[in-house]
C-alpha cells in the first residue's frame, strides 16, 4: 500500500458529472474514488458542475441539454475558480470523466489529471466509426473535448485499448499514457472471494418467475450502438432452439417487435424477460444464478459487467476484441470478432452451448479461475495507482 503522508496536506477535488445528465456509471466511478481516498485519510470533495439554469429543466437530450450546456460551459469556470481559491494548501483537480476535459482550459496552473474512459465519441466525430454518425454540433463538442485532452497535465485511461486511442489521437507523451483499470465495488469483490460452487443457486424469485427446470442467459446494457444488442437476439435464437430450458433475462430496455421478428424470435417472446431499476444486490443475485452473460459489445471503454458477472461466478461471452477479451478470464468464451458475418451466430452459439455442456468439475475450475481474476480489480488497487499519480503531480521536478 502506497505511503500517503505526502498527500495529507492536499485536497483532491473530484470534478464529477452534471447530475441532471443521470450518468450513473460515471457517478459510480466518482463515488468509488471518493470512498477509497477517504478511507486512506485523504481530504477529498466531489465537485459537480452547478445546476443553476438547469433548474428550468435540464435533461440529457433536447432543449434541456442546451440548458445544461449553460451550466457546464459558461458558469462552471467561475464556480471552479472560486472553489479553488477557497482551498487552503495544495490541491489537485481530478476530472473524473474525459467528457469534461474542456475544463483543463482553466486549470493550466493547477495540478490536474483526467480519467479517460473511452474515445468512442471522439472517434465517431472524426468519421472513424461508420455505425455512429455524428451531427455538426456533436462534432464541435467532441473537437472541444479532444482539445481539452491535449491540454491535460496527465491522463489515466481505464484500459489498454483506450490508452492506445489516446496515444494515437491525443499525444504520445508519457504523462498521457497511464493505465488504471476501473475497480469493482467491495460487494462484488466479496462475491469473488466466496468458494466456487457449480450447484445452481436459487433463482431470485422476487425478480422473475421461471418454469420449473428453466435456466437463463443474461444480458445487461442499453441501446447505444456499440452494445451490439442484435447479437444477443441472434445468439438466443440459436441457443434456445438447441436447449429448450433456456430463457433470456434482459436488464435494460425491451427489444422492438421489428427487431424480434428480424432475428426470428417471435415464437420465443415468452422466454424473454425484461428487468429495469433493480438494485445492486438484486443484480448480484441475477449474475449468481445465471448460466451465462451474453455481452457481445463491438467495443467498450472498459466493460464493468464482464468483471461483475465473473466475480459472482457467472461466465461471460464476449467478442474477441480489446478491451472485452482482456477482461474475460475464460478463453473458450471469447467469440469470433466479426459478429456482422452471416455465419457468426451459428458458430458463436455452438461455442456458448459447448461451455454450458461442460461437466461439473470443469465448470467449477472455470468458476474459480474467473472469481480469482475478478478479485484483482479492487478499489484498493485503483486508489494506490491514483495516489501515485497525485504524488507525481505535486512534485515540481516531475517530468512524467
């Protein structure tokens, strides 16, 4: 564990996300940081952009988004400067989400770092991602974010894949190329330390009712283009016909009727179940009782659910692409990378079914392997890495 004495007199200001945007994963990341730093005796404060004009109805879309822009881009600089003046002693501003990188413009004389979760939106704005066209205003915003990243004193990427994008699009200076993986919260770490047991746990009946003898696959995620949700239906369509006991539990929005028909799942709708608004404890229960998590994202900045599921003993099927394959402990569940190929679903479904048909000792060994793997992604490890960067930022002679 790193020596924190040099940081005792400093204040870490965690510049969080605008609350009306409702970015739950970024809020979770920020609060995990705050909890970990506080536990080390470090003075820390979460500082989100103020909600002033946004009180009139800021939202993550439409006219409400423009109200939010007033708070985030016009008012925040004044509030931030005032906040920094009020802090006695040294301070470090940690921009917890790279989408707030434009704020580096006002931090030239303040030690600061940015956590970069992914550059998917920046890459899309540059025309690198055909699946995700970007509007003119969107391109302008992403250009502003990219300029902010290029001004950054330090960048920590959450995966090697994101770091590679930073090196290519932002800069190759050492100070921009740190990698600090995201952490699981302590409840998942505790799950990862429980003994492996392939005896099927009791289904969380408070969440779903399944026929006797039924088993379920899971998927968790929204409708963003990179989640590749169509592949979930393609897989389930093949697997459900080979194993009539299989159901599919979706933690997220419903599939449209058109998408259900497109992937020949109309006769399987009675075996597809949807859940939303569940608690973290309920999510852990779902993972624990699931046969397999289907997570065929084209790309992710990190991929928290891959680790969460494995911590609970649930294997995960991912595409064999970074960073998802880096987080998947089970080699045989890394599916072909070209999910757009017409023959992909057949081969990938056979791969998944092959895993489900393993005997109990093999599954138990795999479960122990994935739990051990997930246990290394603790908040304590992430905090150690960030504290080391904070110390570098406060050392004048540092040339990182």
